[in-house]
C-alpha cells in the first residue's frame, strides 16, 4: 500500500478576498490562527512515512504563516522525504522570501500558483491579488530552483479570452504545467459562468504556449 498524503492547513491568514471563497463570506466567524511549529515537529518525530505533504489552505494561504520557512525545513527532514506541494496565490512576498523558499525545495516538489486571469482581470475574482509580486514569485522560484511550477487558472467569463496570452507568459516564465479548473461557484455579481468549454480554453492556452517558442 502506498504511504498516505498529509494535508496541513498552516494558517487561516490570507491577504486576498476571493469573492466566492468561504473565508471571504464568513470572515467574521473565522478565527485567525497558525499551526504551531511544534505540531509539525511532533509529526516528524512520530516516524510515520508520507508520500506527499500538501500545504493547501481551504481557509487561508500557507505562504502567510509567520514561520513558513522553519516549517518547510522540518518537512524537508521528514522520514521518507515526501514530495512537498505548496498551493498559493503568491501575492505580496519579496524576492528574498521566494529565493529562500526555492532553495529549500527539490526538483520533485511543486508550487501551485492560483492565478485566474492576467494583470487587468485577476482582481475580478482574486480581490486584492497583486500581479507584480506573483510574477516576481514565479520568476524567482524558477531562477533559484528546479521545483515544478504549476499555474492554476479557474475559468470565468471575464478571463476566458486571455488563455492564448497566458500561454505565452507561461512559456516565458518557464511554467511546467497549466491546470485549468472549472469552478462550481459562480454568482451574477462576481464570477460569471464561462461561455467557452475547458477544452477550447486549453487549446487556446496551448496555442500561445507554442507560438511564443517560434
Ligand atoms: S487566496 Fe484562497 S484562502 Fe485566500 S481568499 Fe482566495 S480562495 Fe480564499
């Protein structure tokens, strides 16, 4: 039997207010918390083997944990050396912060940047996301490591026309994988259901990705 995946919700902190996120909708009810470093130490000491450790917040973004790098160092020392997967929007961290992150990760690890749109549309769903620092994060990660860089994009009506352009940027930023998602969360005010299919959108993305290499 394969070793299990360990999912750690590092923090309920987030700099964004994505319109259909439960955290945004129930902000008043969600206490701001961080997982204690000693909890991660104790999991390591238990000796249990995991094939992957996923840092993917349901109600927060892991990169805002105040001891993120200390936790990453402990995870890299876990028995069996599991794959580390970090899911984030990637806003507001500095070049030095991303460099330190990149240097701690190995080729088999991955960072998933959730970026649904380009500079002019990103904020329609990812309210308060910061395009320039996301870009800096992606470029720094690739500059200092061989970690797998994944661009995740939720398809909305306001971003479905930008896939070819996204493909060109992904090529430029050395993105390893593009993950196109269809959400079940839409509302008339904030995030309208896309008109185009995910297959069509993928095709558009691929066209940009290939064209830019000519
Ligand atoms: S980045 Fe994630 S946790 Fe933060 S508001 Fe958006 S969906 Fe919610």
